[in-house]
C-alpha cells in the first residue's frame, strides 16, 4: 500500500506548491485584482478534495488501473493550474 501513500503525498505536494505560488504572486502584486488568484486557489483545493476522494474509493474493481488514472489526472489538472498561474 505504499503506492497509495505516495500518491496522496504527491497530490498534497503538487497542489500545495501551486497554492504557494499563487500566494507568493498575491504578496508581490497586492494592487492587482486578486479574484483570479483566489479562483485558482479554490480550483486547486477542489481538485485536491476530488482526487483524494477518488484515491479513497475502495469500490473499484482494478485498483492499480484506477490509481494510475488518478496519477494521470493529477498531472493534467496540475499542468492546467500552472498555466493559469503563469497568466496572472
């Protein structure tokens, strides 16, 4: 079960880093419109909740395939969030 533990840590670290980056942007640009930054943070939190819920779902038939799909989804969503952060 170590892979599940590592996957949860990866989800936490990746999305946490994105939130940290947005927070750093907010500190550097206090006069800019913060609504876009807050929306990115909210999306990262929602993504975290969704992915952790999927990891904890024990009703799937092929657990390994399910976890690999979660890992791929994390990569896709994290890339999309990073692109949004870069456009701030």
